[in-house]
C-alpha cells in the first residue's frame, strides 16, 4: 500500500513535498500525510499573490478525523493555486503527488532547498511512524 | 511516537484488523482500529446503505446475577430494571449521589436473576468502583467482569439483519429490536442483542473469545465492511447519540444532557433519585443541542459558541457528515439559545463561522 515517494521531489519533516524547476516549485503533501489524515474534506491554501515562508504555516487541511496545519517547504510568492482541489478535496487522498498538488510558488530564496530531504532521507524519516 | 511505556490491550480480533490493514490507535487503554484502508467515508456509507461491522470487544460486559440482582441494579441504574422483561434491554445512565453521569450503559435482562450490563471501556473501572461496595453491602448479588470472555461485534445497517440471518440460519430476525437472544453461528451459540450505536438496525453479537475470529470472517465473507472508531463516531453523531467522556462527563447531569427520558426515579432505593428530583425541580441553565455549521467548516470539541460577543455555548462533538454532506455537531448551550432555528457563531481556530441550532437527530433511518 505504501506509495513510493518520487525521487525527483524534495521533502520536509512536516510531510510536504516540493517539485523544483527553474525558479519556482510546485508544493503538495505526501502520501504519508494524506494516509495519516484519512478522508480529507476541506483544504485551505493561500491565494495567488500571497507570500509563504519556509516552515511557516500556510494553510490547513481537514479530514473527518482531525485538522492539520500546512507548512510551506519553501519561501516565495504564490503564482498559482489548485482551484480544482478546493472543489474536490478527496483528490488529495487519491493523488497526493499528482492532481492533489496545492500551490505553485516563485521562490524567493532557492538556497532553502538545501534544508529539505531527498526521497531516501524522507523514507527513513517516515519509517518509524513520524 | 515516543511514549513507549503504556501497554495497550488488544481484542481477540486484533489479528484480523492487522490483516485488513487497519490503522490502529490507542483508545481507552485498547489498541483499536480507527479506520480501514477504504476510509471513514466509505465505512459510514456501508453502514447507511448496506452493512458495516465494528469490533466493540473493548466495551465492558458485567454480568450481574443473584436473587438480588434486579433490585440491586434498580438502586444504581436509571432504568426501571424490574420492569424489563427477560430478553429485553434498556439504555440508561449510571449516576452518582449528586446526579452526575458516571456512564451511560445498556442493561440486558437475560433472566429473572441475571442481567448483562454493557458499559464504556473507559468507564468500566469507575462503574465497578461505584457498584462493587454497594453490591457487597446489599448482598444477594454478584458482579462478574466477563469482558474478556466474549468478543462483541456490532453489525449495523439496512442489510445487517438479513446478513446475520444468513449466517445464523434465520436466528437474527427472531430477535426483535432491543431484544436479546441466542443465535448459532459457525457451530457455536452466542448472545446477540438487537441494539447498536449508529442509528441503524442491527445486532451486537457476542461470540465467545475463541470463536470471535470465525464469526468476523463469516461476516467478511458475506460482504460486511469492517468499520473503525472514526466511522463509529460519525454514525453515532449523525444519529444524535452522545459519547460519554466527550458529550457528557460525571460533571453533567441527565437533565442538561437532554437524557431525562431515560430516567426512572421510582426504583426502590435508587441512590440518585433525590439529587435528580432536585435538579429536575430547579431546572438547568444549559442544555445539549445539535447544530449545523452554515459555512464549510468543522466545529470540533471545545470550540466556543457566541451570540454577538457573548459566549453562549461550547461544542462537545463535531464532524463532517458524509450522509448529509453537512458539518454537524452538538454541544451545551444556554437554554435561551438552544431552540432550533437560533443563529449563532462558532470560533473555529480564530475564524467566526455561522451555525444554526437544529433538532436531533441529524439522521434517522427510513422505517418500514
């Protein structure tokens, strides 16, 4: 059942991922995160034009069971957000690494990428149930 | 997770849960499934449209026997136990001398001198501590904790009775709602109460521990979906049923908890009678009520409820109801603000969302 963590992504301890390309990054939450939350019913994410900061709260994701804060893995300005996801939050459960992406950010400090884990390190981070 | 020292109890169905890929969580000292891979929403849907089942073997099952059993239970339970005919059951409250709710429970009258009391897992110790010295003093009654002798599987949903009939050679439908009887499943006989905690028809089947897995597997083979504590919480809240420890505690009395219809104060020697009469005559400032959130947000346990700038209530339970596609909950409200139609606002993590008091239950099954 455990879905593979894609090798081309960077990961945070708080279970967000970033797909960096050029000066921007698409951000989402991992399979591990959606699986821990269970059925997701609401997603609250920042609008286009707002700024997010690395490891700071940027929104909330709420499942039947519980509500969790979302933390941005990187700093920057939001240039796109997944409007479809707001209408169909269950996409986060079905495709956390694909159609369940949250926002696209124009990075203000690409060096922050070094603060994130690669897939192998993230595998180890989640192996003991964190 | 770091707290490694607590030993959690496991039910006889633990291996079956692991095999099904259940997510297990600590609950009242037990390691219990909170959900299975299909997820809480699919589990709730199975209970509402087909049949789902819950392992509720963690609940306390106290067997109360002896020539004094029924009169003893009359002194500690809010039900008219003497008036329950053998083979029937009643939901009621176990209150202390001050009228505080120690637990809510179901008493099944098995025979003239034998009752089965089903209590919440987390309250079993408190119930026993309350009852044992009083039983000893009264005499003629013995209380045996049989919780580990039997599993308990709640099979619930519109197809539950038909499914139990198929595995028990028609034994299920011979037991009418709120009755308890014996059925034969997989070569073993066991008690089955036609009761539950979901708002649906169904049974709570009590196989001996040794055959529990066999019964569970028979039900799986019949297409019954295993459901966890998450779905159980959604189902009971949709049905307007309260959860002790969440919606009421020993600090609450049955009148403010809206449970006065489960009180019978005239059993000889009923310990809580005087306090309860006093509370009834004085009236209570607040009362439990249901609400619907009018925006997309879940109001959860402990969130404060406002009318303008005044706090007029507190949420005790809240969830997203997949059956109604609505955000629902219950809580305690000052009586002036507890009537259906009253508009209020709830502080959801710093954001005020609007809500409306509605009558309970949120969901009631269609009855034939």
